[in-house]
């Protein structure tokens, strides 16, 4: 998968489409002003306006003279033709700061082409439990889980097929779709070797899929003769870790060696560390150290500092996950699968 910038306004239109798809901007909502969009995406007024025209032509928004841009009434989702109902759960209630909205775009596009009805549930991290999923399963034909649910859910309902993204554990029942950790690791190895590093420090994260990314990279890097160590600043893990500034201060202390490369297995933690570094030193961490993040959030979330990253195509992942839901529904008793999607290295 190769990312291509089709238009200068594509980051703007991709973001707005994802926010509309995820319900962050519900039907009838007024979008941010043109001036704010220009500032947020560093675009000229004419380029941003062409982006809004593009979304209008797709039927996603309405442009009202003298009033602004609004999410179109035509964007309402009608009942599916095939009678299939899929409950989509996101572990992030604020989809503006995660990849989930971009996955939902792919899910909705595939749902529209297959006539599938979607029921979207947004929760704050850690607020959901197995009983909520069990209740949803009784009303749907399958569950689609976006996020690291195996970090805080003890079990999954077995009465309906389940497909998860960013889950390492399948519970012996769920299909799992995600970024191929081995391919991402090989891209990371190539990146650090290209920049002349023999030592890499991995900034880990205790969620199962992120921890596995760190382990796979360490294996491949040692195979090339490189030296690697892993730092886990988020252990013991708690749901309020984002508000703990001391975590990022401790992480910055681990980035003192300019002759070492640094791999962040999560873009969110990379972003928060970069922000703390700028607050402390007034400089961009990516200018002072060789950084690489895995997951591409810096390309998706406005305001994230620029950093080289390995990213999947999240819309492709959404379509793939929905197809797997339909396969499991239409073939009762079908075995769950682990579907890995290759990523692309995008350099800063």
C-alpha cells in the first residue's frame, strides 16, 4: 500500500470525512470556520474552500452562503438491504484523537456497498465491560471492536461472531485484523540502518498488541546484529495515564543519547513525549533525535507533531474488518482468522 497525496486539501477532507463518519460531527452540525480549518491544516483559503467543495460534491456537507458548512441531512444512514446488523464499538469516545474514525470511514463505505446496517457505540477507555458487549450481541449479528479490548475485557460474548482491530488476543473466538507487526518491524529496521544507527531503544506500551510490536522489532533488530533495549514507562498501567505528566518526563530522560535511535510503538505516546519535550526545551524532539512511530497517528490527528511513521491504510482495514464480519455471519461455525495488513513508511 502506497500513500499518495491526490490534492493539497486531502488531509483536511480525510479528517472531516472521518469525523462525520464517526459521529464526532453529527448530521446538521456546523463545521469549524474556514479560517480555523486553514490554520489547523496550514492551507490557503482557496485550497481549504476547494476541499469543502469536494465534500459537498460527495454529499457529505452543505455549504450555506454567509453561514458556513454543515453536515448534510443526506448523510443519514438508512437501514441495510441485506438485513445484517453489526455493532461497532470504539474504545475512544473522542474520535478526533484516534485512528478509529478513519477505520469507521472504511467500515461505512463497505457497509453502504453491501447493504449492511451499522450501530455505532463510543466509549471512553476502560468504561466498557463484557456485559455491555453481551447485551449488544443479542441485538446484532456480529460485533466489530476497534481498539485494545483485550487489555481490559476478561471475555467476549460467544453468541455472535466478533472481529477486533488492535487486539493481540483472540480469546480463541474472535477474528483479528491489524497492522502486520513483522512487516512494520522490518520497515523500522531499514529506517534506522539507513540513518546509520546500530542501537535502538523501544518505548513500549503494556497493551498486548503494542507489547508484541516491541518484541517483534527487538527480534528482527537483533537478527541484523543491532543492539536494542525496551523502556516501559507506562507500567504499572492505569486508565488515567494520559494525565500523568511525570510519565513523559521519565520518557524524555531515556532519550538523552543522540547516537541511539528511538522507536515508539504507539503514536499517541510519541506525540505526548514530543509535546513535553517542546515545553521543557523549546525545541522539536524530532530535530534532536532519530524517532520513528508505529501507527501513523501523526498523519491523522491535527496538531500532532511531525514524525517519521509506519502506517496502515485505516480505511482499508475498516473494509477488511467488515468483510470478515460478513464472512463469519454467512458461514456459521467458520474459524476465526488473523488478518495482517502491510504498512508504509512515511518519513518526516
